[in-house]
């Protein structure tokens, strides 16, 4: 029999001692090298210095640059908790290099991220300007979108004030029942005292939490002026509806430019509605880019796109205020698009039954009233009624006239309505911004421009949610959650900067008189011609 060959033993379980250079772990072209460079050279210690008072006495603090590097790289690797960061700084050479050989514990990282606040905004702005220096921002097309992420709070602790009062009463009743059960167990000499005691302790802790909340808080009022659901654990979060159900969390927004998908502004909102969120995003983008190549007016003349959830007067007006061309479709945009005809998802809904039109009501000029098809009068109810920024004269029927009317089904909107009203405009009402947007979005040029939105902004959220593992926020409070969202956006922009800097470092040599081809060359010809009409931006784009 042929003897078997021999191999060296597997020594993976054997501890090793070796010499390693931490600086050699940060290889140019990698994300960790980009984070190290950006934090040291673009952010520095200046934003953090006001928080320290150990100039003459006290122990030396951990370098905030090292902590920020570890946090950013940990977020890029899907390590979203402080304990994982602590472990990585002790076991991973790249984290050791970013931390400068220091080994901060988890409480240090947790306090550092929780207290970022405005520093996160400044760090985001400086990394964004570094991307602008690399020519990564095209200033031609910006898209806004958001994602609703769960907060570090449970839906179990959400409700209105009356719900919490009922919850407190139920908890106290359960506590009393457990105490009675505990006394009965003692009388029967059963050995489950520890279990009853633990249950009572847990219920008392929950009851105390609800009572403390009721003592310190008032009913939470929403935008409509009515009470909305509040949350005991994180009162600043809100209950939002998503395609996957209800979520207790925050609405994370990001404004992304077209050329390299760089995030130019980001923030979280404690609302599930997007009808008023464009103003803040555009204001912050304009402020962030003020120190860039175009300085002031960086958004002027650019396209602004957002999905139908942003279709509102406020959002369209916000884009106009910044000199942008807005393309925000309504929620029936796809039903009117010839490209989607025949698809089950975008089939138009069956039309409701036809009601009597205003033209079918006869006007009695002498008595200033309208007569319905059944011969009943509609008298003047309001001389100046406002509706969508326009004034109307309103006429209304009487309840007794509509109650037994044989034409009721064809006149009233539904069975719950008791009277019919007619609004007559005092003057020709001006078309609203939403109406004008509906007319614009149906043109072939607008559909082509809006069609780029998904390719601009959707991959950004895919990168942050799936590649970076951002499935929920780990902090509580809007300011802290906003800082965490900005740090994740910093990671995304740092990736863009790393690729551009590495490509420039290893790019093949070219003649000095051969400028780099602008990315705007891929845009459509009419759009290029329009951008050339702005000499300031055209010059900068050409020299990029």
C-alpha cells in the first residue's frame, strides 16, 4: 500500500506574536485610507475643541479624530453598536490603525456619537466640499427622497394620553392580581415565590414608567391641530405608515446630485408626510455648497426631482425660490403615461357615477339663488369662501329638500352627505402650482428628466440600508438620530471621494492641453444648451 503524504499541522488555534505597522494597514484607494485622510485634513480637531477643558489640568482625552474615524469605518462595515466598535479596536488591525493604537471602551464611543450634534453637520459639510474639490458634483440635477427607519423605541409604548391612562390602570390591576396570586402560593407553600416576585417587579417598573410619563408630558398635537400618538421611550419619534406596515421611527431624507450620487444635504424628520420637506433640504444644500466651486446660487438653474409623495404647493414653491426647475409628479402620473398603459398596477380606477354638474343648476339672478334639477332652491350660504387660495360664492340646499329627493343618488357625493353645495368663483381662479406641474410632467421632455430620478437617489438608500446595514437607528431623540444619519451619509460621500482620489492618483498621463471631459457631456442636448446660457456655471463645468 502506498504511504500517504504528510502535511504541516493546522495552527490557527495557536496564538501568534508578530510585528505589524499600523500605518501600513491604511492602503491608498481604500475607504479606511480615505476616512483617515478626510478626518485629519478636512475636519481636524477644530470642531471638537470647544467641548474640552483640560488645557492645563486633567487627564488627556482620546483624540476625537481617532474616535470619528473608528465610528465612520465601523458604520461602513455594518458595526452599528459601541460594543462592536470597542471589540474591533482590540482585534482588528485596520481599526487599531484608525484609532492610533488607542483602545477606547464602548461607553466612550456611545457618549461620543450621542454628543455629536452640530459637529456631525460640520463634518458632513467639510467632506462634501472635499468631494466638490474632486469635481464630483455636477450642479445640474438634484433628487430628493427619504426612507422611514425604526427608532430605538417600541410601538408597544405608543398611543394617545387616554391610551396611557388605560395602560397604567391595567398594569396596576395586573400587579394587584400577581400579589394576590403570590399570597395564595405562600399559603399553599408552593415554591414559585421567585417567579412571582420577578413578575411583580417588572410590572411595577412598567407602571412607574407610564406614570412618570403622564406626570411630565402633555398631549402631543399634530399638524392638523388634533392629538396624535406619542411614544414613552422616544417622544420625538412618530408612528409612520410604510409599505411594510406601521413603523415607530424617523423619516430620513437625502438630497442627491446626479453626476456621482453625492449626498448634498441630509436630515431626519419626525413626520411620515413629505409634503413640506423640500424647503429644509434645499436650504441646507445651498448652505453646504456655499463654500464650493459655485459659491452662492449653487442650485440655480438645476433640475429638482422627487416622487409623488412630495407633490405639494410648498415643495414646488421651495424649488422655485432656489431658482430650480421642479419635476414632482402627482400620484396618478403613471396612469396617464402611455408607457404604462395596460399594466395592472397602473390601470386607471373605474370612474365613479356621474353627478349633476353645476351647469345643470339654473341660476335665478333676481333672487340670487340656484335651482336644482328637482326644482329646489340653493340659497347663498357664504359671500366669500376661500378654497385653494381662491374666493368663491357658496350656495347650499336645505336638508329637508334633499332628504326625500328622488335624484339624491345622482346629486350628492355619498350617502352621508345631507346637502348639496355649489362654489361659484368670484373671478377666474389662477392655476395652482400643482395644476401647472400636472401639465408639465406629462410632456415627453419632463418624463425623460423625471425618469432619471430613480437612478440618482434610489441606489444611495440601497447602499446605506443594505451595504452598510442601517436597518434602524440606535439612538433616541431627534438631534441624536439626525447626527447618526449624517455620519452614515458621511461614509457614503467618503466612498465617492476615495474612488475619485484613487482614480486620479493612478490615472494614465495625458497632455497638459487636454482637459478632463466633463461628466455633463452625458446630458441631453437641450439641457446642455440651457446650462450654457448660465456663463458662471458653464465655465466651471467646462474647467472641471
